């Protein structure tokens, strides 16, 4: 696998990859910058939840490859597996906890 292949997989071309990058970026920034309006813990819970949910969706979206006589067909499908569903459940739980914490405040 070449380095250009790795970079090609990092393109933000789907919504779940945007969730991963946005959640990871906000999570990293929240460790060093004080948030206004909500606590940093609430922001970290929310961004970690978005990050984990995005990773879970990324894991559950596979690329199906079919070999036909004259062509190679590739198209994405959503095929959940155990680890992807666990990551989505962790992300959803963290998002719900953060929203509940924000509303409770």
C-alpha cells in the first residue's frame, strides 16, 4: 500500500468522515482551550460521541467489488459488524449524556 492510497482514504467525501474529523478536532481543541457557554467536560463528551459515532459508521460502510466479464464494479454498501455497532452505541451514549448534561445545567 502506497502513501497516496492512505491519503485517498482520508478524503472527506462522506458525512461520517466529516463526523470523525469534526469530532476529533473539537475534542483535541477542547483539551487546551476554555469553552464559552458550556463546560469543557460537556464539550468533550459531545465531541467524543460524534467522533465515536463517525468511526462506527465508517467501520460499517464497506466497499463491495464485483468482477464482471468486461468491467470491475465497486460500490459502497452498509454492512454493520459487531465492532462498528459497539462504536456507534458508545458514540450515541456519549452524545445523549452530553445533551442531558447541557440541558440539566
